[in-house]
């Protein structure tokens, strides 16, 4: 099996770490780390319960379709992203990578993936010689992103990487550098940038639909059921890092940035972890932070694994309010304004966000157009998360440079 590169140093650099790449409700683990005499190794999991597999292999939609190797066949890959490939204009599943041979067979047969394009983690590097594969989609637990993104670049492929980008800003920098050396593109799968409600919210805020922004609030929370690190990778510090901030709270972090259009100049934060709860033996239960922007606007961000479910964003300006509830779900978004121009919005089907990000990435590969959510955005967000953890640890406000680095 492939050796893991998760290190204690990387976790410390992250100031508490980085967690899940997707909403918990739809995701099962694609792989786990197994301890043995040779150290930690990857071990593929069985096909998740309720996995969606097509009845017949999907057909390509375009002659110049980009072939993707999917690395990690967990619940999010199988139930959200892979079913959307046929909806994209020119993207198709060309190869799959898993540590579970039976799952490789089941998924490979369902998607029409040739037998010689079904790889274990040990045979992954063979994709370098496979011209059918132009891009790699890394959808492993976050603690494995850096290693597999860098290996994909070494194989000469473009990379779509799930969020969060990595365990630390240092790993993000290594990933970006590897892409530049390879002359290949790196995109972080921030799906909300392609979701109609959030795209419309960005437009409204640029047009000052609520006046000058004074306050932004986001909350992404739910109550995690009984579990422990050996059962759920999201509660494992080595695979997930710190906890809810990077898993669910990253949507609020992103919202605060793309709705205000600003970077914070300072952050103050608090965290909480109850004693004696197996769910939180290694991760935090709750993270909250307050940001101040150069304009004077303030953002309040809350995320939790131990409170009633909510997925909410609100922007209060001098002349009105924008509310989104739910704000960043897979579907079912609702958005309205109150005040000067009170109305509800229905800008489109939220589910197009998945195919939308695939179309954007394949267009960038084919035409050389810039990527909306590049590795530099993932790096920026890791720096902000590191600042949040540093503030909570120090018990004081942290000041930031415009690129998100902590001052002093």
C-alpha cells in the first residue's frame, strides 16, 4: 500500500488542521489509514450503503471530452460528482482509483471504465502513460490531498482537488508549485461559485443591493451522531485536522469573502471541545470567529458539529438585508431581500453547480481560460483558517496581511 504523508508537523502548521471536503450527509469515506509494521497505509472501503450507480454506462457528450481519473470512491464522489459527469458538456470518467478491488469492479462496470483503467493506490502512477486520462479528481480525505495532487502533477495531469485544499498553507504552496512545474492547471472544487443562488448573491452585493455592507453572519452546523475516530475519518485529526470549520464551516468562510468582496484585516476566534465525548476525542466541536474588514464591515462566522442543523448566510447593509437559508446546500436554496427592495429570488436550479464546475475546469483545460477557484484561493482560505486557530489558541485578535498571512 502507499505510505501516507500525514505528519504531526503538518497538523501543527495548520493550527488545528483541515477537515472534510463535502457536506457530511452525502459523504462516506473512500479510504482509511491502517496502522501496521510499515507505518500508515491507505485501505479502500467497501461500496457505501445507498451508493448511486448508473444502470448503463453514460455516453460522452463531446468528441473533445476530458477524461478524468477519480481518486477515492466514497459517498460524495459516487452520489454527487460522478453522476454529474454526463451532465457536463465535455467531461467523462476515464479511470478510477480505489484500494478496494470489489468496489473497483462494481463502479468500473457501472461507468464503463476499461479494466486497465481501474487502479489501486499502488498502481496509480501508471496513469502517466495513459493518454485517455487528462485530469485527476482528488476526492480523498483532506489529509491525503497534498500527496495525491502532487503525484497527479508528476504524472502530467491537470487536477481538480476537493476542498479544503490541504492540511496546511505550506502544503498548499507545495501543491501550487508542483502544478506550475508540471505546466498543468489546479482547481479547488468550490462548487458554490457555480451555484445560481450564490452567483446571484455575489452580483447583488457588487451592485450594492443592500447598500453599504455593515454586518455579515453565517452559520453552518449540525449535530453529529455517536462515532469515534476509528469509525469516521471526519473525527480523525490525521485525516480531517481540526473539525467543523474546514468541513462545513468553510462554506461560511467562503461566503464572507465573496459576498463582501474583501479580505479581513483582523480575526478573533474561540473554539470548544467537550471533555469525555468520543466524537471529539481528536477534533473540536465548535468554532466561532469575528472578522473586521478594511471597509469597517464585520463578519460573524459560526460552525458546529454539536448543535441543531442550519446552513445560513445573512448580509446587513445600510439600506437592506440579504438572507440565504439554506445557503450552500446541494439543492433547495432559498434567498430573499428585505428593506428597500424586498423580494424573493429564483435564479436557477442549484444542482447545476456540480456540472458547472466540471464545465469551467474543462473549458480552462481546452481554451487556457483562467480558473475561477484556483489553488491560490485554497491557499488563501487555509491561511485564514490558520489565523482563526491561532487567535483561539492565543486568546487574542490576530492581524492579517492582504493575502491572509498573519502579521507578526
